[in-house]
């Protein structure tokens, strides 16, 4: 059977085929084996993914009993980007983004590479502070700023994803007491 679309049109342009092979293998974890230049495609994909779908996948992988979290989401089609970029996301939704990222950061078998999870974690915390004045983490502001500066310097944080980091960093820096 012939393919209607060439493979390059179906899959993102990952160059690390060995990492893809390991990712598809049930014997090894590959989350830390991605090349930095592949993170841009992954981040764009994750930001466009339904928050409910990702939480469900995490629950299926870990058996965490997250149905209550999903019930509180409201819109099952809300994407990570919508949660982080729009003022309509509640503190609770931003807390779910943070929780998802933290699960990925602390897991021995993460669903996302660490840099992508760090992005979601830090941006969700600062977004809750900026939009709602809500503290959803005990992470100190200097650490948030350091991590946002690191994210801003990453070549894979571009476009709308980069805009979220720039906005979060500018807001956080504007909150510092002036000398």
C-alpha cells in the first residue's frame, strides 16, 4: 500500500533516530536522550496538546487517580498554551499544569524531557502570580527569575513559547523593589 503523504510530512523532523528507536522501545527510557535542537518541536507539540489528554496519559502511566483533576478542568480541550497564555485559566488550572510538570520532573520514567517540563513548571508558577496574584509554589522569586533567564537564552524557546517566557520575565522583574 502506497503512502499518500511522505514520512517527512507526517513526523516532526527529528534527527536523533537512535533516540526515537529507544523511545519506541519498551526496554529503555529515552527522555534524556533528545538533542537540544529537537526540543523546539517537542515544546510546540506539548503547548498544543490538550491538558486533559496529558493528565490522562500521566494517570494511565502512573495510576495516580487524577479524574478529580480532570473534572475541575472545565474545558477538556484546553491546551497547555491556552492555560498559560490566556487570562481565562483559573489558578486551579495553572496548578494542574504545574503538577503535571512536577510529575514529569520528579519521575524516574518522565513523559517529557526535563527542559520541557522545566518550561511548563516555571511558566505556570509565574503565570499564576502575574494573572491571579496566587502563589502555587514555594519556589522563591529569585529562582523563578534565574530559570526564566535560562529559558529565555535557550535557542529552542521561540515564537509564542518564547513570548510567554519574555512576558513572564518582564513582569517578574517589574515586581522587584526599585533601589
